C-alpha cells in the first residue's frame, strides 16, 4: 500500500491504461477493465482533484466487480472524506474480506473520523505486529496520520520505524521513506526539513514532475520565490501543460506582488485547463481583492457562480467568502454578512476555519474588537493538539490583512506558548514592528535572526528576502550595513 502512485502516473504503462479508459468514456463504448486498474485510475483522478471522474471510475469498477474489496474501500473512504460517515460505514459493511489489511486500514480511518484514537491505535498496533513491523505497513500508518493532520501520532510511528530499521540509511536511500518524510514535513509546516530530502530525491529522479512541483511548493513555504519559479519551470519543461505547476507558479507571481503575471497565467489556465480552473478563478479574485478593485472582484465572482451552477459546495463557499470581503471593502457590511450566512447555512467546511474567516471579515469592516473576539472564540473551540495551527492561521490572517498590531499579538502568543516554533515567526514579527514604527522590538528580532538563523540573516535585505517589500528590504539592508561597520550594537537588543 505504499504511496508509489505519484511516480507510476508518469510511466508509459499507466498513461496507456488511462488513454484506453478515457477513450472508452469519450466514445461511450462499453469495455472491460480490471477492478484494480479502475481503482488506480480513480486514485489518479483524485490526485488531480478530478473528483467527479474518480467517482465515475469507481462506479464502473463496482458495476463490473460489485464485491471488489479495493473498489468498496475507495468508495467508503471517499464518502468519509466528504463527511458522509454513515454512508461510508454502510459501504464498508459490504466488504466480505474483513480480515484483509486494506479493510482494517479502512476501519481505522473511519474511527479516526470519529476521533476514536485509542481504537485506531489498537488496530494499527495489531496490523504492525501481524506484519512483523513490515516497512511498507509502517509507512502506510504514518501516511494515514499525516493525511489526518495528526502530527503527534505520525511522529510516534516515524519513531517506530527508526527503532526497527537503520534510519540513517533509509532517509538517504529508500525513495518511499524519503517521499513519506518529505510529505510529513511539508504537511506539518517544516519546509526547511523537507527541502534537503526533496533535493536528494531529485538527484535520483531528475525527471520527476511530481518532485519538482513538491520542491516548488517547499520553496514557496520558505519564501524563496526566485528558486520556486526555477523549480516549477523545471516541472513545466518536462510537462508544459501541468496545471499543478502552473497554479503554483501563478501563486509564486502573486507572492512576488506581480499581479499582471498572476492574472495572465490564471487566464491561461481558465482558457486551456481542465483541473485547476476554479483555483485559477479564486486566485484572480484574490488579486482583485488585494488591489482593492472590489467591484471588479464582485462582478467576476457573480459571473462564475452564474456560469457554473454545479460548482461544489466548498468552492462555492470560497467564492461567497470573497464576495463578503469585497462588499466589506465597499463599505456594504450587511451585503457581506448575507454571504457569510450562506456559508454557515451550507454546513460545509471546517468550523474553526469559518470562525477565522468571519474574524477576517470584521477586520475588513474595520471592527477590530469584534474580529479579536471571534479569533479568541476560535482558539477556545480548538482542541489543544491543534491550537498551534489555529494561532498560526489567525496571526497569518491578520498579517495578510496588514493588521500588524493584532498580528504581532498572536505571533507573540505563539512564541510564549510554543517556544520551539518561535523561529518561524521572527521575520513576520520584525515586519510587523517595522510598520508599527517600533524600532526596539524590530531590532530585537533582527538580533535573534542574526544569532539563531544565520542563513536567513544572510538573505535579509537582498532580492532573496522572505517578504517582497522594497521599503522593508531597504531598511534591512541599511541596518545590516550599520551593524557591519559597528554603528549599531545589535546584541544589546537580544
């Protein structure tokens, strides 16, 4: 069950199978396919976010092979991911081979959805023992926890692998272990740990589009915009129509405040793409929001909603939220609230995330006290093991809204409550205090970066800086120069 599919999708064997299937689908000509082949095709479509096509492939698999365990597992898992847990359980009850490892993994996944973690762990312990701590099996357990966003449990099973096997050898030589750990570190916001692993993978597989894209994603998280563009250009040189690489490159343009290139690339995806059209639309809309072209933003969204009646609920809510922000930007608060109400009525999406977005709406309405009240409610409602991520989301939301005083407060709370994570916030806090014209705390974090993060310090005030802001970078360049020539004793700010 190890996740080897991303590489398999690039093989001629799979491409031929996919072409045969899509030819059958386009011509509406009945054809026979092996159940496992159809499940693999469905997994491919899912990886490309083509969920409707994935469902159609599983529909065919179950028509041809109604008792196939893997097809039933895929359908049950998909239903669970959609929040249709009771339906997922009904499908899982149709599986006759309940002793199979795959069926046991499904049972654990369904229990995970109900947060019955003791039972999940018991099942995984039984599986691991029955398989004599087989490496493939242990990696699958790690990946399931990674997909569930459960870092503590994932880390436990990574440690189990390190206890049983020669970890130093695996992390350098075993591609599946390397893949798993790169995914692990990216998922849990540790791109500095993921990057060297991805580099090592690309030395072994220099034509892997997937890993060039993952490297681009990693570099974006590290705010290395130029290097991210370079990695994504490698991916597009291998597959010029890869929409995942294109949308990430558009995001890189956006991170670099290059609005014209962002819109141009997103327009290209809208014209020629199949998979990322809605993401491209959302990005264009966000650019218009950032440019404060609120009416253009509203017109664009209403046009998309009118022309895409079958849009999925989560994407519709994304568009509703941006409509709410645009109306807030125009000073039409109650028009915006109507769209927030539609999001709430849909009962889709994560409750905590929706609270944070509501807080962002009130920031846009210039009602900071109301926004903080809602942000703090989100923190109260967050389980303790997820609180760090909620704090980070709130701080980032305020930062992106240029509410630097509020953002700094939440970043400082992270530093106090989660000191092991504080280095990730140094640059953001320095930026906040720079625009708040508070020189002492600004230089305090510059001193910390100089002492604790020399590689990051070297990039400050250069074109490789984390934040593409000419005024800020000029300030950093001048401060570093003054430190170098001895005019500023930076250590006194520690």
